[in-house]
């Protein structure tokens, strides 16, 4: 009971700290280092051409590690006009494991799960995964997904980037761990579950279903893999808040 009260108090404080950022109503961007706010060509393009921020405009920036800071944009530089703020990380985080799906879908899943505030996003190869990526493609796709995650964090005015992993197999990351498997025919997802694995569109193999991982249903319908991942993210984060 005491532990639950402490977690509730921590969540309220975190929401209050985030509220201070959101109440400013300013454009929000991601920077690698808030103390040395260097703008790369891509940063500059995003601020000027995508967000259409004009010189003299105030904006906020985060490093994705729980910090944010207020800046003034001046032509091609960012001038700090306030202290660096810190928001405590949530003590209880959610983790979602997604069987790697066809091109484009990992991008969508990464974007939406980052916006929802999921703590850990993990793409793995299941027995029925259609894509087969070599190490070079894994690294290339991870780099692309990290960019997508940072942009999504800025869009949602978040301050904590999720941990992102790409690669590995069901046996390496999921089998016989505390990660639950999403299975349409199982019992309804329990509120205390914090880690869920989403299978491929062809479903889990017999060997994967034979693992000791608990199985839960997340919806009455048979959802697409990307829809299931986003639905689970929303459920787990709603339980936390």
C-alpha cells in the first residue's frame, strides 16, 4: 500500500512537471545536448522549413533524458533564456516487443509508441517474420527508427526517449521471460502487466505458443501487428497514469 502511494505521488509530480512545459504552448524540438545547443543542417531545416519558426521565436527543447530548456531562436542559433529543468522518470515503465513486420510498419509503430510514452520498444524476429534483415540492414533501420522516435518525441512534447532495440530472436528476448504474449483467444489483459510481445500477422508458431510466457487478449478482434502494438501501448500507459 505504501509503495503504491509513493508511485502515485511520483506520477503526480511527473505530470505536474510536464504540465509546466506544456502550459508554455511553445514549439518543442529534440537536441542532443541542451548545454551546447548546436543546430545541424537537419535541425535547421526542421526548425525553419518544417516547423516554420521565425527568428525571435521562443521554443523548448529536450535531450530525451528527462531534461528540457527554454530557448530563443535567432536566425541560425539557439539562445538559452531559462534554466534547465528536470522531470523524474516514471518508476514503472512499459515495454513492447514487436515481431518485425513489412517495410513502413516499424516506422509507424515507433512513432506512435514514442508519442504514447512507452518506455521500451523492441523489434525482434519471430518464427513467422517475413522480413529477414542482415546486420547492415538492422543497423540502418535502427538509425532511421531513432530519428523517427526523436521527431515523435518533439511532436508530442515529451522529454523521455524510449529505449529502442532492433534485432534478436524470440528465443533471445521473449521466450520464458516475464514478457506476456498477445493472443486473441486468451483471457483479457491484466492491469498489472507491463511488458507485452506482439506476434507477426501470421500469428505465433506452435513452438512460441508452447513457451512459459503468459498469454493475454488485448481486443476481441484479430488486429494487425501494428494496430495491436499501438493498442497495447495505449492500454499500458493508461494503466500507469
